[in-house]
């Protein structure tokens, strides 16, 4: 659904291509293989080095050194122009405040008037964290109550469609504004600004596009109906990396 999600998928594909080896590695042999002591009690390394003891061949297992388990990618601190609420609680399995696991998806929820209010379920924890951060920001920006309509001098006078004389001419007494050209009413609110694009998500730096005709804002991410499609070019051909609910996932 958003450009940030699509940009995440593209960045992940680029990173995997750069990290992929040129071909299958040959199995290690000789000294390159690791000797590990089995379940039997082994003498100390000092005793073996001094010739006082030896390691029986049955206690030695020769094989490749097991790879270290992959590290978990750091949590995204920002997405879709919003600062996400990273949780410091050890029992929070999603890593974000206001986000809980909901089956195979993630649920965003907030508390209002002492009650839990669902903000929706999402495919990724980042999407749910964005929904929670947006709800918190909207609550903070909401006025305490409905504002009373302005009256008298507090109302703004705007010139209508007729050609009005310059302000200098009116001030000098050389001209006046006809009453039919004045419309009294509240000043219209400025249109909301578009939130800046996320530069990073799920521990990856996203590929933000500088092209003016890129509607998603991310390289390798295009709008696909109501969703976002991530694609890359390999051997001169466009290769689809999948479709996603948000642009961040695709990026």
C-alpha cells in the first residue's frame, strides 16, 4: 500500500545480490577443517603440548566449522516520516510499543479512556508501528475541544473575484474596496504537507529516487493497482520481486 514497503523489498534484493558468492565453495580439507573434541573427556591443551597426554582419534570429529547464527536486523527507528516507538521492555516480542503479534500478522493498538482500541492488523511489524505512531501524533495534535467560530474583527476579510485596488491606493484614500467584493469568513487551513520518505527500514538503507516522475519515491518500486510492486533488472530484463501492501515493504 505504501512506497516505503516496496522500497524495502528492492533494497533487500540489492543487498542479497551484492553478498551472494560467485559460485559454490569447495569443501575445506586438510588444516582448513576444524577438529572438535567429542563427548569424551579430553585432556588439557597444556598436557597435550607437554607430551604428557594425547587426544584419542575416536574423540576427534573432522568437519567444517559451523556458521554463526545470523544476527537479527536492528529495528527501524523511523518510517513514512514518523518516529516509531521502539519498546525497551524485554517481554515485547515485536520490539515496538503498541504492536503485538496477531497470528501470522501484527496488530497495532492504543489505549483510549482506559480501553484498548485496535488500529488494524498488518503484514509487518513496521507497518503496525507506523499506524501506532500516526495515532499518537494525531492525538497529540488534536485540540482539547471544538473551537468557537470567530466573530467581529477576528474574522478574516478576503477579496472576491472582482479586481480590487492596491492596498497602497486604499490607504492613501485614492480608492476604496466595494462591499460586494468582501467575503467574511474563517481563514482556510493550509493543505497538509506530504510526509518525508523513510531512508531506512528493517536495518536496510532504502533507495530513494531523485526522479520527478517516480510516483512512489523509491527506485525499483512501482504502483501496482492498490499495492506496490518491487522489481529489479537482471540481464537487461525486468524481474518482479513481489507485490506488497506498502511501499516501504517493497523498497
